[in-house]
């Protein structure tokens, strides 16, 4: 269905449907889809009582934090938006100027690594876990203001070792990937 030149009521219905299926669409992306101004999208969202992107992300993330066993919510870098414990997970990081190198304005690698590493730990089904091995590759530089989406998948579990593959994207472009071997210390550490 063509989403351009829709009457207001139909546009708002389509907007609601789109955000139910993908709550992470930005106002700018929605404006492009409907070929209207960003202000029109914001007004539509206000009328429909749909919160802005940051609030939608936080709402989804809150539901997932309680599932995580190995980390507390504040130890997870980014917003945890999807989690199937022991299988897969997704988190989002909005990059900011304070994460950059001063001269180049490129995001420091430790922020991207922390996003991937904390997601890898969060996704495994363990009470206590540490990163044993990380084989990582930074593929493209990231600049402040870009939204990063990290996707993790548990590829294998052997004994107390969990193998997790994490890919980080900006839009559709893979900017980082890592293969992590996480070691579960359940039963080995006393509280």
C-alpha cells in the first residue's frame, strides 16, 4: 500500500500500525515513509498519544531488564530492547559527543565494545559470567548522533562456556562484529 498522500485519519492508522510492528522508527524515517513533514508526524503522534522514540525504547527495555541474570540493569550499555535468554538479544545505543575522540569526533571503540560485550553477557542464561575470549573487528567508524543496534546470538554452549556472536549496525551497515566466549561461574563464586 502506498503510504504517500493518505488522508489524515488513514495516515494516523498506518502510523499506529507501523509503530506497533517497529517501535524504533524515528520521526524522520516516518516522515519519509509518509512523505510529510517531521512536524506532521509529531502532531500525529501527539494526537494518538504515542510517545517519542526515546520513551518507546525505554518502555520496551524495562520489560527485558528483569530477565537478565548476570548483570544489573545499570551495567548494560545501551537499551535492551529484546531478549530471549540463552538464545538472542538486541540493544540500542544512541551515540553522543561525550563518547568521541575530541579531534575526529569518531566514537571511541570502548563504547562499541561495551555495547556488544554487555549484550553478550546479558543474553546468556547464567547468574555469574565473565568474558573469557573476545575476537572483535571494527569495520567502519561511527560518529556522534548515530544510533547503533547490537544483535547477539548464542551459537553454542559447551559446559560452562557460552559462545555468542554479536553484530553492531548503524542503519543496515555492519560497523562491528565480535565472537565472545563467556564463562559461566555459577556455583564458583560466593556472594
